[in-house]
């Protein structure tokens, strides 16, 4: 299991958490001085552990200990078994343990206890708010277990503890509970574990064990996720620099919190990156807390990856940035305000629940004081200085009204994708606002696509009848190419491997690429979904992050060699050095049928139902076409159709950088 160094502290090497780790190391040696010389026992203390891809990413301390022979400790209190009376053990030993510890430096005036539940005080914008640290720590423990489960380490019990470095044992409430203090000995910590982990007894003899020796060996092995780091690619660094270093006009930043901001622009102008830029600057310059809301789970994963690479927290005290789906956020508001009692059937009754919540807010059943109290009592989830809205053009009116009622228009920054709306009507964020309460920033310069790709996309837009396309190619980003494959691209993963190899030669990694697939090519077996194209690439020896699978898209990719796959419905806001659009004509057909099957209102004097459906499909097609930076790959079938005809005409006009390849005639 590695070198014989017994207690190893790794991770962050400064701050309160690091000091707490060193203090904990001394407490261990106070109890067992021989531990420093043991060659068979191991304790690892991880400071500032990152659980990349989880909803909760940051843990103050994770402490893992495993001993070849169970070590004895003196019993101080009664232990509490799960289904029996409390008892005082005759003897107690510990074989191993796994602890998730939240560190708080508040003094006694900043901590309050309600029975065994602890909360800590913060002052934000002159207002006092409280964070339930016991519940936060418990959530961290469950998230840590989920993270271990992702890597097959699901046979380890984990215990949560809250360490108050500004308190003494005498300041804590009567036990049992999970709180410890600056003067708590490690022997007492073991007694705390005996009280709160429901230990089993054998004739009143107890051995604390949190898993098998094999499980702990795997958890501390060099390839364990505990030692995993997230390495940025060159494209990641480009995006990070754009967010952290690129200048934004002072007026844009000055408007934050003073008036509602609308960012309008077509796909490719970088609206999502600008949202993240503004949220990052608000954190970096003013310690403001921002939440970014989107409908797209794949985009949530992508943005969280970027924020994680930048090291941006989401804490209460120092500010930060959180990224969530709209449904998750509004559901939590509903739960907090008593609209729902739980999440069972939540999405099925979502529309009805929204109507109830909006009625509460408009009727006065929920007052401004109630909302302020919600933010003070649960600042972590609700106290946001700024609210950034991605793809705001698709928000229904009731959700806009809910957000305005809770936070007011001045805190809102809305990204509005011109001609990228996919619902019946375009959302109106500025209605009922007085003059000066809202400002619009129009974005026209293409920041994503290289000039050739942008020109190709503009030609396609005009051929599809989108006459008002006004995206201006970036002359500073010369080059770019387009490849159109005719035939079954999913059955030829060697083609994708070739594209990956070309991107690697330019310093990119597979995670920098993006593959989009239509819903028709996502198979579902026994409740498990996955992309046919992703599976073919995987079988051929590649690595994938298959965002078409429900359980995968909750977490962003952590391996640079994973090629990302998403459904077309989830590709907005994403980008790739090379993007591969599988069966794009199937997306067209799918969106036409979707529009015709729904109850849409249209003007028959202006266009027929079929024409309106094709206009809807055209708008949708432009979204994946604007995801590429350098190489745009399009795959269509051999059958004639409106989209294929448009692509053929544009390809014929742009032979210098557009290549059309018939896979049926190919030898590859």
C-alpha cells in the first residue's frame, strides 16, 4: 500500500483547514505515539479535497485510517447501537475509519445550537444570515459516498463530523452529536464515533470498522479517486483565460445589480462565456455570490467543469458561483416555502406546482419578509447577489415571474439567443419594467467559430430562409473547415478516431471535441440509455463521456481522453474544437414532426403548417451548426431532403474548405 510514512497530510497547504489537519495529526500521535513508526498502519488526511463532477465538490477534510490490527482506546461514554439500549462497552477498538469533516472557525458568538443541530452566522451586505452546518456536513457525507460509488468504492461507511476550531468542548451541547472542538482529543473523537455510528457489540465489546481491509486498500491505492486531479486542456485554458482575464466594458460590470441586463446574440457569439465572465468578475472583485440557471444538464456539467478548473467556490462567506438547472432551483424554492412536501412526482405536477407558488408570491401568502427570512435561514441555497439566466428566450412567463418576485429584476442578467428559441413564443423579460430598469447588450461578432466555419453557417442560414442572420465572422480567427459525411458515420468509428488524432496533433484532447446525436440514435434497455455512436467509438478503443445517459450527464468529464457525446436537445451553450453532428437530417425530421404534433398557432396567410414546421426545424438546426471552433463535421443520409439539398448547394459554393465524403464509396 505504498511507503511506510504513516500519517500523510496532502492537498491545500495553508488556511484554517490545513491548520486543523495538522492539529488532528498531533492528536492522533498523542493517543498512539507508536503510529509514527508503524509500517502496517496508515492514516491519510486530505485537505480541500475536490470531488470533481459532483454537485458538492469541496470538502474541508477527509480522514482515512486503516490499521493492520485493531487499535484499542478508552471508553468515555455510553455507545448507542441501532436497535438496542445504550450501553457502556467493556472494551473498544478501531480497525478503520472514513471521516468527512467540515471546519468552522467561528467563535461562540457566531455559533448556535438547537439541540444537537449547529448553525453558523455570516454577515452579507449588512444582513445576518445563518447556515445550518450540521445539515451541510451531512449532505457532504452523502455526496462523498456517491462519489466513491462512481468508482466502485461502495462498500465503505462514512461518518460526518463538524470541527469548531474556535470552540472548546465545554461550549458544545450535551452529547450525542457530531460536533467536535479545538481541544477534542482523538480518543474522544473515537468515542463520538461510538455514539453516532450505531456500533455492533459482541458481549459489550466493540470494534469500530467502516469497511473491509480490501475496500480501504483500494481507497488508498495510487489510482484511487482520492488522488485524482483535474488537468485542463489547452482549450480549457483558453476558456479559463477568456473568463478570468479578458476585459469586459466597465459599464457592463457597473450595471450588475443596478438594472436588469439582457445579452442578445445568435449562437456562436459567446453568450454563455460572457455570463461566466461577469459572474467570475463579480466574485473576484466584490466577493459576490451568483447562481447561473439553465435548462440544459449537459451545459450545467460543462460550466461546472470550467468553474472547478478556475477554483471558484460557491460559499456564503467569500462569495462564488453556483450552476444549476432551473427545475432543481425552483423545486428547492417550492420545498422551502411549503408548496411541495417532497420530490415524488415533482416533474409530473411541475406546471401545477408553479401555479401554486406564483399564487403564493402574488397574493401575499408569501411576503417579502418571508423571502428575506428564507435567504437568512438558508443562505447557501437562496441568498444570491446576482442571478444569471442562460437561454432566457425559452423561459415561460410563470418562471420569469417567480424569479422576479424572489430576486427582483435588478439582480437578473439574461442571455437571449436570437433565433435560438425553441418554444412557442419568445420570453419577454423586460415587460412591466420602468425605463432605466433594464439595459440590452447586442452581440454580433462571432467569438467561437473560425472565419470559414462562420461563413459556411451564414450561407446555410440564408439557404434555410433565416434572412435576418447577422452574425459577423471574426477576421482575427482565420481558417476552419467543414466535412460532410454522407452515409452511416456511426458504423465507422475509425473516422472519428482520425478526427481525434488530428485534433491531438494540434495540442487538443478528446474532451475538447463534441459529438451530437439525435434522439432516434439513443437506445434504452432496461431503463439504461446510451448513444449508439458512443458505444461504437468505445468498442473501437476510445473513451467516452456519454451525456445521453441520464446517470452520466449529472457529472462533468474528468478524463481528458473522454470524447463527449450529447443529444442535440442538450447541445446549446456547448462548444468543441471539432464538433461531429451525427444524422443531422434526422434532427431536421424529428423537429418537423415535433412541431406538427403539437398544438401551435400560426398564420396561414403567411405560411403553411409545413412551412412553419420547417422554419422551426431550421432554427433548431442552426444550434448544433454553431458549436464548432475549428472543424465542423456534418453527417447526413443518402436520401434527398430539404436540409441535404441546402448543404449540397453551400458545399458546391465553398469547395475551398468544404469536403463532401460519400461513406458508401469509401474504402475506410
